[in-house]
């Protein structure tokens, strides 16, 4: 009976932490107007970071993070992007890809940041390609890299470094 209670508490703790990341993504973007200038745009991706760190630090082989990522992707699309399918694809796909490379990633800040950096870059390129295909953006590739991809990677890398130790402590506590 104690095992079921602890697993349930772990799942609830993970979901609450992911929901905090969900709301922080939008809150930081609206609170920090300097991240959105005419010459560059930054997309804060704390939820993506939390998903990657949870997968990398999850010793169990259960699928709750996949289902949480799918649910949060649907919510993210409906709340932030208003285009169904963008984050509904990105979040679960990130969980699956991170799970497949987890055995090769050493538990250290540099390797975990590298995993996050690669996943973030891939997700931003995916968003750009879909946005271009649907004619939601008219930005050429050079402006995308210099005005959106570069600043977003820089700011999210700084956020990763700032949040890495507190988040990994919380994730370890949830295990």
C-alpha cells in the first residue's frame, strides 16, 4: 500500500512541477518585455527543460511523462500558440527522443544542457518550418537564426544554468 501511495505522490509532484513550468513560460514572456523587441524574439522554454530533466533523472521505465507531455502539449497549443499540433508533437517527441538517448547521457550539467540545447534547437526549427509552411511567418532563414533562434538559445541556456540545481534537487526529491 505504501508503494502505491509513493508512486501516486511522485506522479502528482511531477505534474505540479510541469504545470509550474507551463505557467512560467507564459508569465516570463509577458513580464519581461525586453525579451520581445522588434529586432529579436525570445521564447522561454522552461516546460521543455523540465520534461528533459525529468526524463534524464527518471529511473523508472513508466510512461507517465509521455502522457503528461501529451496533455501539456495540447494545453500549450490551446493556451499559448492557438494552433493545434505544434507543441502536441514537440513535447511527446522530445520525451521519446530523450528517453532513447538517456543511457548515453552522463548525469552532469554539461551533458544535460547539451541534450536540452539540441532538443530546443530541433523544436525551434520544427516551429519555424511549420510556421513557414502554414504561412504564419514570413521571416527568411537568416533572420530566423539571428533574430529568434540565437537569442532564444542564449536566454534558455542562461535559464537552464540558473534553474538546473534547484530543479534537479526537486526531481531527486520526487524520486
